[in-house]
C-alpha cells in the first residue's frame, strides 16, 4: 500500500489535516507542541468518479477503490536529528513512507503559537529539510564505516556502494537537493535505495492558509511555490480547518460550501492527486457484476506486471490482456457493445498500461 507521511513543525495544522483526510477525530489537535505523540495512521480512499459510473453500467455489487495510507508524524523541531523535541523516533517513522507531505504554516494568527515565534514558511521548510538531511548523513556515515574493510579488500559490490555513499555524503554535506536519477546511475541507485533515506523522497509542500486565502493564496504561499519549483517539489494550497469542516457537511453540503468559496475541488482531493502525480502513478480498473476494482501501478508498467498486482499467478501465466479504454466503455455502455464496435483490444506482453484502462487478463497456471 502507498504510504504518505505528514510532517512539519509543531502547530502548523498537521493533525487537523489528518482528521480531515481520514474523516475521523482519530488525530488529536491542540494548540501546543508535540500534541501528537504516536504517529496516527489512516487509510484514505483515492477519489475516482469513474468507479461509480462503471458500477452503474456493470450493475456491480461492490466498489473497491484504491487507497493511500497517511501517517501523521509528530512535529519536528530544530535539533531533532540530535534528539531535540521528540527526536529520532519520529525520523524513523518518516523513513517508512513513500512520499512526504510537509505542512507549512502560511497564515497569521496571534492565538496559535508558532514554535519559532514568527511565521516564516521558508525558514520552517529549511529547518525540516536540514534535520532530515542531518539524520540521513548520520546513516550514510555509519554505513560507510561498515563496508570500508570490504571495499578496501576489493569486493566489487562494496566498492560500488562506497563510491555511491561518498557521493551522497558530499551532496548532503553541501545541502544539495538530491534527485537520484540526476545524480546517480542505475547501479548506484540500487545500492542507495535500501538505506531508505528521507532526503530523496518526493515532497509535496502543503501550504496551510486561512479561509480568506484559499482561492488565491497569499504572499507566504507564493514563497512556498517558488521554493518548491526550484527543487522539483509540488505545492498544494489548503485550509486544514475548512477541510475538517467539510467532513461534517457531507458530500452535497461540502460542494455548496466550496462553491461559495469559489474553489472547484477540496484541498484533500488536490493533495491526493498530487501524490499520484509526484509518484508517477496511474490507475487501471477491473469491472464486472461482482465488483469494480481500482488498481494502482507506476506509469510505464507493462501488462504482465500490472496483472501481477492483482495476483502473482496472473503475471506468471500471462497470455494476453483484453483492454477497453474508459471513455470507449462509457460511450458504448457494455463489454458486448465495445467488442461489437471493435474498441476492445487484445494486447500482449509489451503493452504499456494507460490510466483508466479497463482490463480482463487471460492467463494459464
């Protein structure tokens, strides 16, 4: 399951956002640092209006959407990598996620304490990024010590890993934003990945604003957007407090409220879509009377590997994929009509899956 970690300084709105994301009150929210002691975990459905439409057409008994697991991690502070605040235990939680959502305070409110005494989103971002980099640096240095003897002895894998670690060490020391594909070759990436470094994880900066700035942002959000664009990250503007209120209003009430605010989509939906885009993910669908089921794969995945997401036997015994595009299916209304019109295709092992493909895999065990 895809996992995204919500991080940030204390009192920036992380737990409020988590409450809204999971449509629960599971994450306590209060106006003091370290309110979150243990990481809260919630599984969130990825919104996809196509599933209900397909369910209606196929008269399906069940809809199984794809999901993301969100982890609300306690607020970090300057010095966390050295044990300040709640320290290293929460840095470990961040290592376990696929993407980082860094909540950044972009609102003024004298009633809500800022841990640094003033609102400065870029300073906040740099504090978090520095702590992650320092913790990664310590991991890299420990690993270098462990393999140095093997590398000196001429072990090829150790020599390769030591070279990659030295390069990593230099980049982290310099405070460089690390793009694995830009800085390392494929062999080096393969030895770096097991380290589970936080500094190489994709990041979304979640600019938390007041309701008055939700539509157009403010000077703080502009700074965050500029920073993110320079470093290959994404930005989503949200109002965590409003997102929490939307949950109470229900689907229709939430839509009306967003219309009043002049906003087309909720911040949560935009954030989930950004996670997908950031991780280069797409969805394919299996649909029938029993169920409509959404499956998540990486863009560029071929048909046999997509089949393996459903069951390893499907990949091992893959014969071909019967593929119908979503738009074609909806316009024709049924599998039979799609086959009659010739819009359903038989694809082989080299077929690259597309977002929205409706697929029936043929396989032999």
